[in-house]
C-alpha cells in the first residue's frame, strides 16, 4: 500500500489521521443527505468513541467541525442538502456495523468512499410514473375531478423529469421548484381556460404541493425543538424559500394562461370521500414521496404503511370535529412510533419511513394560500383590507402550527417507541 500523503497525515500522528479522515467523510455524507443535527452529532461521537478518539462535534448550516481533545480539528462542508434515502441508509448502516465490530476502519473507509456511487437510483421513467400517480392520488384526496387528476399527474411527472435534468446541470436550487410549479400552472391554467375542469383551484395548486419541502421543514423543526437554533433557523429559511419559489412559478404560469394577478384562492369541494379511499390514496401519495426520496424497494412499503395509518387516524379525528392541528399531531404520533420500530429492524434512517409517510399531510394549501394573501397585501399596500390581512395571517399561522404538530408528533412518537423498547429490554 502506498504511503498516505494526505494533509491529515502530516498533521495528526498514526491512526488518528485515519480516524479523522473517516469521521470527516461520514460528517459530510450525513449532513449533505439531510440527517438532522442532533443525530449527526450523536452518530459521529459514537463512531469516534468506538475508534478510540473521543471528539466534540459542532454542527452548523452545511458545515460540521470535529474537535479532538488535543485542540486540533477537521472541517466538513456539504455543497447542498440532498434527499437520498438509499445513501443516508447505507451511511447509517456502515456506522452501525463499525460500532458493532463487524467492520474494520479501513473497510469502513473504503465502503464509505463508494457509497454515493453504489447506492443507485430508481429508473427515471418508472419514478416519474409513480410520482405522477401520487400527485393524482393527492388531487383525489381534495376531491379533484378526472380531468384535474389527469393534468396534475402529467404535469407532476413532467416537472420531476425537468427537475432531474436541471439538477444534472447544477442549476440554482430554487430554479427547480420554480420551473416544476411553472409547468404545473401552465398545463393546469390551460385546462381551466378551456373549461375542461370543475375543480380549477386543484389544477393549479396540487402540482406545487408535490414540491413542498417536507424533510427540510420537519428537520428544521426537529433542530429547533432540540435547541439547535444555529441549524434549525437556516433550514427553515431554506424551506420557506423553496415554497416561495414554487408559489412564484404558480403565479407566472397563471398570469400567462389566465391573466391572474395573484395566487388564486383555494376552493375544496364539500363532498367527503370514504375512509377506505382516503387511506388508499394516502398510501399511494406516500409511496410516491418515498420513491422520490430514493427509498430502496425493501423500505418503501414501510412509508406506505405509515402514510395509510397516519392519514386514517387524521381522517377519523377530523370526522369527530378534532382540530386540524391536533388531528395531525395524533396521526404523526402514530407514524413516529411505527417508523421508530421499523427503522430499528431495517437499519435505515428514521426519515426513510416517517418523512414519506407524513409529507402528504403537509399543509401546502394553507402555505400557498398565505403566500397568495401576502402577494395581495404587497400589491394593495396601505389599501389592503383588514379582512385580507387577517385571513393571510390566519393561513400562515395555521400552517405553521400544523407543521409544528407534525414535527412534535413524529418526535414524541419516536421517543415513546424508544422508551417502550428500553422498558422491554
């Protein structure tokens, strides 16, 4: 084996350089592939302890710094946040095997260096089909008609393919949701202009709901709840900017096709769908998000199960006049408990199951309604009516409380599952 001539070897003696090189790469992968702050800190500290080099880990926004007891440090930086469950699952699995003594440090380092290349991705055409079906299922949950479901499926699938092409060319991050929402609103607006649908609001908004950055929002909330404000607040800003980019795509497409001056209000048909259909549609939507997040096929069923159970619980709560916030909390509490048990057996990250199962419950309608109201207020200036201001703030606050209920429910569900497991053990 050739001598190690990396910079770390010239700074740190002997095995310390190898340990720090491994930790540096693990830190970058955990951060880049969207593991929450507390889990990054814990996993790196556990691995360092097993390798005989206790460290202190400081996590910032897109940065991780690892300090040794001697006062030296190494730094890792993520170019951006990505969502790829196959990669994050493999990284967590390697760390588990290292901690259990099933892998040596050189073998773990080699495996970690190849994890992004070997994780693989779903076939793009199959993924586009699944994603389109999930978008149609989401439209059906809002009682969209057949034409609306068809155009939403087509625009969501096309938007996914375009996003993939833009990502390959390293186009600015926020151009991706903007372009996908623009495609959705152009196709939806054209259908509305032709008078082919009786549910026009659904045609315009649901393709953008498929762009709601659920993992970013939930990770941001997790970080805030766990008192990691230095990462939680920037992650929240990232999620809000993605939402704004998607809203601007809706606005531009609607302006081109319908002459809209703002994001339209949302009108949901009053007819309620039966419980069995609600659960089935939620499972399809959860499957599409899980596949989009590149969950391995062996894992995808868990997200489907969590999405179906969670949405069923929320349906029953809403049917008994429980508020949306509390109904979402109870649903995500169940998802958190189920996901925590499943990921322990499958050795995949919590996000692999919980996020995809919970994301169909993201209050995207309220978010976009709030953004549309804010645009109205900006254009009206001092002439904005108190009713407009009040309705806009109500939508923004309510969506914030629902997202908070989601994160809190998932977190408490996972914690309860850990307590139950420890009491049995």
